[in-house]
C-alpha cells in the first residue's frame, strides 16, 4: 500500500507557479525541495484560472456551478469583496451563525494572518446584508492559497461564494487557486471540489 501510494503521488503532474523568492516566506504551504523532510505542501489540489476568465465557467463540467450560482443570485443573495478592516467581523458573523461558541470564534480570529493586505476575501450576503458565507485565502505571487471557506446556510450560497472568489482572485492577479490535498476533502466537499475543477498535482515554484 505504501509503495502504491508513492507511485500514485509521483505520477501526479508538476504544476509550476510564480512565487518570487522575496515572498516565499509567506508561502508556508508550498513544498521546499531543499528540505524534503518537511512534507507540507508535497501534494495539493489546484485550479488554473484561464484568460479570459469567462472560459472558466464554460463546458458541461461547470454546469452545476453556473446553474447554482445563478439560482443564488435569483434568490436575492449577492457576493462582494471584503475590505481588510471588515474581514474579522464577517468571519465572526458566519461562525456565530453556525453555532460556534465565543471561544472558538476568538481562536479563529487569532488564526488570521497578521497582515490582511495580501488576503483575498469575498462574502455572500442575504437580502438584509447579513454575511452568510465567505471564502478567504492568501495571495502570494500568482497563487491564492485558500485558508477557509464556510457558510452558515445550506443551499446555493457556497456556489455563489466560490464564483465570487474566482473573480476576485483573478482581478488581484492570481492565476492559480490552491487547496488541500485531494484526500483532505471528505464527503460532499470532495464532490463540490470536483464540480469546481480542482485536480491533484505537485505544485512547485518557478
């Protein structure tokens, strides 16, 4: 089983991203070939954002994403970028509505990056302008590494949220969105990631 796993991983394609050396200290999720004993980031899931971006939503594989994003908008939901000064409040709102106790909410807030200037964050708001979901990731070079994605309501909100996340990431100069390894997704999240187009690869810096 161990050798089968190694062979499977080594067959995965290598995807090269552009992370300047001056910014690599902020890319702790990336595998460092000079320190192979640190396995963090050895394998990831990724999508590449095409140019023009409209191509991302085309094709039968994105039909669910297109349909459910449209339904979310039709139901009165909207997605928008979140300013750095409001990110903490948006995350707290969603976590509280999910039933988190205050200690866990505060722990999550402390887990945010010290500087939010290089953070990509979008939120979904209901008709009363209450945040019901968010996607947040760090931007390094031309890569956004997702930190959290969470909604407080079931349904189409998370589809709209990810569509907005793609648009904002692209607008900020990202050409790749990187997530956890494929086996880190469980149940419905694994299916959801498949609909979004995430595929496994060994992501490496140029």
